[in-house]
């Protein structure tokens, strides 16, 4: 009786691990699966433009709801760091 319980527990754990593995591998998306589409561009002052974009999932051509984009800005000149403190 105890052997059957252990065998069922091992089989159940193996099924759980297999299903999690399938879920993880199928959830990966390549960067080529997405594209940005321009929605609106408005001048925001001299030399500046406010841009509104939409993130689209290419395989089904539907916009991604709730996508959050982060702006990354680097203020380094062509020579690297602008000034070093000694």
C-alpha cells in the first residue's frame, strides 16, 4: 500500500515538472515577434518631439495590452565621460 502511494507521488511530481517545463519553454518570445508602430508624433519644443507608439505582436498582428516601456538615456559625449573628478 505504501509503495503505491510513493509511486503515485513520484508520477505526480514528474507530471508537474513536465508541465512546468513545457509552459516555460513555450512562453519564450523572440524580439522579432514584436514591432513598434508609430501612433502619433507631435513637436514638443525646439529640437524635441513627443512620440506615441504601439507595441504589436507580429504573429497575430494584435497590439500588446498593458505594455510598459522604459526610457534609457546616456549623457556621454563621443569621447566617453565628459569630465573626471580627481
